[in-house]
């Protein structure tokens, strides 16, 4: 399920702030890897297989996120909260 901006706007403020915090943290964690990828691509001469390159880039960024200390904390806390919600029948 993907939220539209209208659906997002009806959420309670604390949930919106949590989602925004996670997004901002993820963007910050991904930025160095994205910049490195951009520099590598600018240095490449000739044509690249764009579909393979995009998939590889996505994998590099994803790996950078899961290794980021702040993302690890957020992921752990979200997993704990999700477990509690599932256990309570929510």
C-alpha cells in the first residue's frame, strides 16, 4: 500500500513526524553512496547498460542504509513496535 499525500496528511502529527524523520535519516545515510555513484558514472566513458546500472546503484544504496547506525536503531525500534502491535491484535 502506498500513501497518497492526502492519506498522509490525515495521520496524527506524531506518526507524520516519525515517517518524515525516517525519510530524512535514510536520505542522509544514502547521500554519500549516491554521490560516490554519481562521480563514478561521470568518470565512465562509453555507454552503460542503464537497467543493470540502476539496479546495482539501488543495491549499493540499500546496503549503505542497512549499515548506517541511525537506520539500524530506527529499524530495531520499528521492529519492536510492530511486534507489540501484532501481539496486541492491532
